[in-house]
C-alpha cells in the first residue's frame, strides 16, 4: 500500500514508523526544512514526552480521547522509546528522557526512521488533494521547484497540527484544504499560553515576580476553571503553568464575546489573610504599609496590591482607616482583572479546536472519506500541561499508522 503522510511532526513520524512495519511504501511530506522541529522546544528543551498519571481528567472535553489512549498508553510510549534507546526519567509523574534533552527524542525517532525505506519530501507543500475512485491524488510543489508534481496514494494520514507555535511549522496552512474536502473543524484558538490582563499599572509594578497562588476564570459570576501553582507576572499579564492550564477557557469565552474575569488569590495557601494582616499591624518594627508585606510576599507584588487598594506605601500603619484596611483584605483575597486576550498562537503550546473525534472511526479514519486518516493536534483533543499532548501525538500516530 502507498501511504502518504502530510506533516513530519510528532504524530506524523509516529504514524510513519508504524506504517513502515508492513510492506508499505511510505512518503512523508513536510513543508519545513527538517522533520520534528517542534520537539526541540518541548518541555523547556527537555521534552516531557508523557505522564505516568493519565486519565480523562487530563484531556479537555474528550472522554473518547482516553479510550484511544488506552490502546497505546503512557507505558507503551515509555516502552517504545526504551526500544529505540531512550531511557526515561520520571519526576512527579512527568516523564522525560534521562538525558533531559529534547534532541534525544528527535534523534531517536529519526534514527529509527532511518532503518526504513521512507521517502521524505522536505520544503514541500501540498497544493491540492483529490480522491478519484480508490486513489488519492496530491498536487505538491517545493521551494526550489515551483512546478506542480502529482503523487498518488492509497492511504493518506494528515498530521499537520493546528496553529500553535506557527514558526515551528504548524501554521494552519492545511486548513483551507480541509475546507476543500468538505471536512468541518472546530474553531482553532490558542491554549496553554499566558493571558493579557487589564490594569497595566499593577503589572508594571509586579512584572518579573513569581508567586504561588490560585487562579480562577469567572464568567457571568460563575467559576468556570481554576488551578493552583506558580504564577508568573509580566508587564502585560500573567503566565506560568496554572495560567496555561486555564487559558483555553479564556480563549473560548472571549471568542464568545463574554466578559472574562481572572481572579488571583495568592494567600489561599497561607491562611486567613484578614487575621494575618491584623496580626502584622502589631509587629513593633513595622512602621508604614509597605513594611507589612515584608516576609509575607514578594515586595513588588505587595506594592502592586497596595496600589490596587489605593493605599500609599508610605502611609503610617496606624493611620490606615478600617475601610481601607478591609479593601486591602478583600483585594488580597480576590485580585480581579479583566482578561483582554489569551496569548497569541506564537506563544501557545497547543490549540483548542480541530476536527472532532466524532467524525472519526475507531482507527482514526475520517468517516466520510475511506482511507483518509488524521493524527495529532489537528484532531480536537487538547490536554493539560504535563506530557499529555505528546502522548496524544504518539497514540494517534500509532493508531492512524496501522495499515489494516
Ligand atoms: C514550546 C512548546 C512546548 C511544548 N512542550 C510540550 C511538552 O513538554 N509535552 C507535551 O506533551 N507537549 C508539549 N507541547 C505540545 C506538543 O509539542 C504538540 O502537542 C505536538 O507536537 C503535536 O504534534 P503534531 O504532530 O500533531 O503537530 P506538530 O508537532 O505541530 O507537527 C506538525 C507538522 O506538520 C507540518 N505541517 C504543517 N502544515 C503543513 C502543510 N500544509 N504541509 C506540510 N507540512 C505541514 C509542520 O511543519 C510540522 O512539522 C509543546 C508545544 C510547544 C509549542
């Protein structure tokens, strides 16, 4: 069977490796100048390639995704990478190569690919795709030779990703061809990214600070999502892992033109902040309101909070009236900001949206077109941070790559 794979990222290469196991002729079509470019940036250069803890709670809105994952799960991924020379290192369930180098994952996949007679077309663009009777015709061209060349395949696997980190290749350029094939997909929005918030004044003061805290997404007075962990403050808003985890909800609600409030509570893990602050007014060495934050939270963050409460940093503690003090307590408990936008695709690790799994059969074949398969992020599955998105790429690549 002639198998054409469009997209040489994690899911595409995984599907190629399994498609190669039979007597198939496999061709990978990639518009970048190299395969697996994105992998090098994953996990801060260390590649968190799966996670020991894995259930449906790690994937948004998708109980069916976990059913697929059960067929090639985290232990299968570890076993697979062991078999191609990668030793795992596990930290709090997060799985990395022991080398702590994402390049090891890329190299291992490429060395394994090198064992097979796979045709790799780099710098190559798919201009059109058609199905005539049982055969797919792809019109392709490359950066050097703009002339259209026709390729024919019995089976096609589309693994082009969506639009997260477009500079690494997944730039949405395949989406118009999906439209041509009459394949519907859900709106693609940035996820696992920072959030731009209002109150520039506060963020100017707090920029650069990292602090533990709770972050919640509030829409129409209801908490829609939340997480706890290290919050990272920047000049424009907030990022860090807990922010990444909830960012997809911000994207989705802003896309529906809803007002989205981001509520931070950076004292929730310390105790009753009213009591704590009351006690701190009695510390004999503390003179002014700025002193009250010393040793409690980061000094820049405290200055930002005082500003939000309209309290001067040099105000004598004894002169802080009850109303101002209660306002300060309230802000410490609930620092509310309006979300202006979730991060750009450039800075997002994955996307929400893509083709619904409902349109796929159990082998990830599109129900409407025989022998057209999909793998990876182009499908509407997004996981939380922690190795879940790459696990989805390995699982879906493994399933779509099987030649039955
Ligand atoms: C900075 C960063 C850090 C990340 N860290 C982690 C992590 O530690 N753990 C984790 O689980 N996930 C992580 N992710 C997410 C993970 O990398 C993705 O979920 C995963 O790579 C998706 O695999 P994919 O093969 O579907 O898409 P991609 O890896 O995006 O691959 C798609 C490929 O298709 C090619 N392509 C696109 N359009 C076309 C076209 N029209 N024609 C030809 N080729 C095309 C692209 O060039 C690319 O090579 C991270 C992502 C980023 C951006």
